[in-house]
């Protein structure tokens, strides 16, 4: 290409020189024009050289670009080949592993086949042995069938004897069934007579007690300055005091009947006395607690006398009295125990059993409910343990343990306790499920609060919507009190199902007292 350009430029230059020379010869004196044309020829040559250089540069650039593209393409091809090589190597390893797995499985299959062959051989041997035994048994039966008259007679007598036994069993079952029907009818009559002889009025226990006030001004005195009086009274009794717009009435709310009775008596005495202040409140509450203890003993003695049970220990009498302030599904536990004692005694007399023991066991069957909020275990387990502690007989302990079917009853009187317990509890209106669920929830919340270190007392208030925790100031500081409130709230959330919210209040206070003489 370069040579062609040069040739073309030379031919063009020669023609131009020839043309100019011809014109010069013709014109003669046009020397200047000739020089001008020479300069133009030089310019054309320079342009041709310049274009030649540019073409050479372009060719070089195209060559370099082509070489680079070829190299890049070659690198890509080599990279792809390397990747394919690695993929092939990985697949080859996978195939080797699969081949090993297949080989192991084939070996396992061979082992299983050998085991199956062994089982088949053993089965064939056992089948052969069974056939031989069947053959021997068949031969023996054939020999036996050729019996003598005496043998035939003995066989017939044996068959008749078996038929007679079957008939006797059928007759026995018929007699037993008839006896059961008669016994059921008799038992119904016995129970009916027991119930008729011990008719009781149905009363549902509530968890709120109202105290009548002489006037509405007394409400302000009960509340006290900045609420000091009402807080002291609630802390001392563990009862929630509700003061609302109802004229002339203050309500005391608590699931614990004994606390509610102490609060009622204390408040009535404070109203009568007129001096309502924190120190006087604590003094009155302590006094009333002693009075209620006396009432508890009197209630226990009255229950024992009404049931016709004698010889009870003082501790048993006191526990019976405490049940006066305990309810189960809305039914007063002491009244229920007296009913069970009466029912059990009447039924035992009707059936000719030990009526005195039946009354005693009936009265004490729920003894554990007097302290089941203070001790671990069910009221059945606690009651049996208390009976053992106070020297009651083993059969009475069994009557307590078996009255809910936890163990089998060992005496007929224990069965009567079960029946009497069911009769007393199942009378229409005797019990109410909601109260017991409420009490269990309140008791569980108090147990959680009392489980923390440094807690002196814990009371549920506002129908279970608040728990007040009184801590020992020498063991729990302010920082720990705040932490205890948070931890108690978290534990209640995790362990108790309840509607709405439960407010946790931790009270830490110190009181110093000196006497001036």
C-alpha cells in the first residue's frame, strides 16, 4: 500500500512537471509560475508522506488491538478450561465417594442376605420339628381314643363336673348381681335417711365484709392524714379496706376469712373508741388477734360437740376452729366437716359399723385445709401427716388419705367418709368454683411474694389486683426493695394466669420507740 501511494504521487508529479514545462516552453517567461507549481508539488509529496505515516500508525494500532483481543480470548478459554478441569475433579471425587457408599451397601446387603438365609434354615428346622411333634401328638391321640369303659366313664364324669361348675358360676353371678341391686337400693335408703336427719341451710361464703359507720365523717378519720391510718390498718391486718361513695359503709376485702374477721373487729372497736391513729391501730389489732384466737378454740370445741366427737387434742381443736375461716369452692370448711361427720355417723349406725370412728374421721378428714396455705403438699397429705403427729390411728389416717381416691380405702368407714364428703359437697348451691379459683390465685401470688429473701409479710389486696410486700429494713435496702418489686412482678407474670394487671408494692419502713419516764 505504501509503494502504491508513492508511485501515484510520482506519476502525478511527473505529469505536473511535464505540463508545466510544456507551458513554460510555450510561454517562455513564466518562470515564477513554474516555481509556484514546484512548491505545490513538494506540498503534495509532504501530504502523501504524512498520510503514509498515519496509515502505518493505524495498521500498527489495529495489529496491537487484534493481538490483545486474541490474548484475552486465549486467557478466557484457558480459565474456562481450568474451571471445567476443577469441576471434573470434584465430580470425580463425588463419584468415588458414591462408589464407596454403593460398595458398602452391597456388602451390607450381602450380610443381610446371609442372615436371611440363616433365618430360613432355622425356620425350616423349626417347621420340621413342629411337623414331627404334630405327628407324635396325632399318634398319641389315636392311642388314647382306644379307651376302656372305666376310662370312658371317668372322662364323662369329668365333662359333667366341668358343666356343673359352669352352671354354678352362672348362678353365683346371678345371685351377686341381685345382691348388688338390693345393696344399691339399701344404700340409697341409708343415705336418704342420713341426709334427712342432717338437713343444713346452704350458705355461700363471700370475700367481702361490710362495716357500718355512724356517719360519713368517720371515713376521713379512718383514712387519716395523708392516708397513714388506712395504710397502717391494711398492713397490720393484711386486708384491703375499700372506702367509696356508698354512704355509711366501709368494705373489707380479703380471701382469708380470719384476716377479714380481725380487721372487722378491729375497725369496729376503733370506731367505738374514737382514737384512730397508727399506734392505737396496732395496739387494737394485736388485742383483737388474741380475741380471735380464743374464738377459734371455741369454734373448734363447738364443732366437736355438735359432731359428737370427744377426746380431741388441743391442737386438733384449734385447727378445727381455724377452718371456720376457710372456704372451699365457696363452702365453709368447718361446716362441711361437721356435715361429713354427721352423715358418716348416721350411715355407720344404719350399717352396723363403728359410728364413733366414722364421726371422728369425718370431722378430721379436711384437717389439712387449716394449714395448707402455710405448708407444702396437698390438704390430703398434710391432713394425714397431722393425724399421725397427733396420735390418730392408722385407719383414720387411711380415711383421710382415701377420701379423694389418692389411695385405696382399707375400711368400710373410709368408704363412708368418701360418700359423705361427696354428699356434703354436691348439694345444690353448696360450692362455687369461682371463689376457689380466686383464692388459689391469691394464695399463689402471696406465696411468690413471700419466697423472696427479707420479706416479712405479703398481702393480696384489691381483689388480687395488688400485692403489698412488707420487708425487713435491716435486710432489704431501698435499692434492693426496688429490685425485689421488679423481680416479683416478673415472676407473677411467668407463673400466674390472671385478668388485668397486678400492682406490686414493696413497703420498707423503720420505727424507733423510746419511753419517757
